[in-house]
């Protein structure tokens, strides 16, 4: 059963460049912190609207578990943004653009009331496409040993791997919800062909913003494709091929997300994630037995 887990991350010792000597990798991955709080709050908002239409009780329980996990993810990444600001890198301008994207462009009032169900199905298809990518990225971070070898901050790696593991765990929920309420292949294909390039654009633009506003780098490093390809060859970021090939897999008529990712590795990591142990220690220290 999919369920949210209580976790706690202590950021006091995490440096601004949490991959030592590699601000490009640091900030390319940091873009996730800029996108995810607003995005995952939007996921929860849309799924709440979909719940009354769900007639399968097992799926309804999974959707509620998904919503709980996504809400927890949003809070965890929001705290990274606060830590980033304390270190002299204010992400607010970019985050405000992301919030406008989800709250206004993809918000409830974009379509007139008579198109409400159409707009709900459209957004569910967009979420299913995005969730395919987050499961791909989640599986990648679980196996990204070159980041450990580079000395990446263990707290940041725990956040990314805990989140990635839960993305693999609930990889099928958004797809199953969309299939239950609509299931149009044409809409599924069209929204993926929009969502994939949009995510690449947001990642590149976000990395450029962070590098330009980094108080240490001070704009001396930019988000060039050459940096991306160099880091992907080193295994520090996903390869372009792995991101591109996620699209045709999703577009196969018989596709189902249950065939994506390493669920055993995801559950194994969740079982040993230090963040849950830290939460329990924090809870006991406060006398909440």
C-alpha cells in the first residue's frame, strides 16, 4: 500500500555546492527543488478534483497515498529552497515563474466552466507524462554511484534517493488514474510530446538561473550543453539518450509504468533511508512517544 512517510533532513552541514567542485551538476539537479514544490502541490490539487470520479476503491486508496507522498515531497524540497536562500542564492524569481505556470497557466480557470471535465482529463494526462519522467529520474538517482564517488553531500543524496524511491514506488498511480477516467491514447501521446520538451527547457533554464545568481560562481559558468554532455559521460547526470528514450517507451500502445524502474531497489532504499531514522530521533527527543 502506498503511504506517506515521515522524514526529517538536517541541512546545516550541506554546502552550496553539494557536489564538491562541480557547481554545474549541483545546480542542474538543484532545479528539481525549484520545480517540485509548486508542481507537486499542483498534482495534489488536481488529484483532489479527480477523486470524486474514481469508482475503483483500490485505485482511490492508491491516489490518496500518492497525494500524501507528493505533499511530503513538496515540503522537503521547499526547505532546500530556504537553505539555498540562507547561503546567498535566492531562487524566488525563478520559483515565482514556476508557480505562475502551475497556478495560472495550468490552473482551474484556464478553461471555462463548461470545459471543466475536459480540462481535468487534460491535466491528468500531463501529470501522468511528468510522473513517467520522475520515475525515470528516480530510478537513475538510486543507481547514481558516480555522485557518491564525487563526494556528494550525503543529506542531499538521501533526499534525492528517498524521493526517487517513492517516485518508483508510485510510478503507476497517475497513469492508472488517467486510464480510469479517460484513457485516450491521442491525449496521452500529445501531452507527453509537450511535457518532455517542456521539462528539458525548464531544467536548462533553471540551471542557467542558478549559475547566474550563484554568489561563488558569480555568472562565470553557464548552462552549456557541453557541460551537460561531459557530466553525463561521467555519470553525474542522466544521459540525453536515457531521457529521450523514455518518450517512445511511454508512447507504445501497450505501455504500463509497472515495467519501469527497479521497484526492489526503491523499497530497499526506503527501508534504510537515514531521513526516517532522523525523524524518529527528533520525535523522541521532543517527547512525542
